[in-house]
C-alpha cells in the first residue's frame, strides 16, 4: 500500500482537486484506491457521493475497516488547511509521497513557503523516505503571477511537477463525481497533458 498525502497549510489552494483527480486516475488503471478525507469541509467525500456506478470504484476510507484499508493499493489523503506541528509530522511520516498544491497568489506563495520550510525539517523528508512534489494550481499561462509561481517553486528545493491551468474541465468533473481522465470531452486533452508529469512521478515512486 502506498500513501499519498495532499497537503498545504493554506486553504483553498486546490488540495481536493488534486486528490480526487489522482484517485480517479489511479482507479481507472485498475488499482484499488481509497480516498481519505480528513478535511472538515468533506469536499472529497461529497465528490465520492456523486460518483457514478459505471466508473472505476474509489472507496471512502470511512466505509472500510482497518483490514480492508490495508488491502488498498493506494490511499490518497485530502488534508485540511489547518494542519499544524505534530499533525503535520505524523501525516508526513506515514506518507510515501506528499503532493503540495500551490496557487499563484502572493498570499498562497507566502503561506506555502512556511509550509515547505516545515516539510524540509521533517526527518522522513530529510532521510528520503517521503518524497515531496509541487504542483501549480489554477495557473494562467504567460502571466506575471505564473512566472512568480514558477520561480518560487524552482527555488524551493523540491520536485516541481507541473503547472495546471485554470479550466472549466475541473469544475465539470467535480460536479459529476469524476476525474478529468474520465470525462468524454475532447477539451480535456490539454489538461491531461499537464497532468502527465504528476502521474509519472507518482507511479515512478510507487
């Protein structure tokens, strides 16, 4: 079982978007996927409740016993924005991979800087037992904010995986309980191409 923690102490940066789309992607590959929503807003759990029966199953961690949870291939954890101190340490120690979504505003970058400094101090990260990857979220290409975000991510010392554009495709997928990989729309191809470095990194570190 591999555990992927989607985390950032800044709220509203795209954690649920990353978690649900990654869960849907891995499920369609035939893996047994469990989505664990520990955010009090329960947005990932609501996505699971909307999920159609005809697509690959993503299990809700709350519906599984401990033994069933241990049989999962992947557990994706959608974490709250308020993770602090020991809770961060415990979550990172238990994870194999940490995905950090970063939105391009100055507020998001500032808060993420503090979070990345905490991550860098974690023993599991320093000992290369837990790997960290950064993903830009809701990025408008060829803008100053996108340039600032990329510069910040490049200087972080962590793996920079991709910059995902702001797209209505994500809104449509969320409303239908799907990942963008499961939509029939041909408009998703640009977005899937942006996801390729993320999914490659996940699978290469599995």
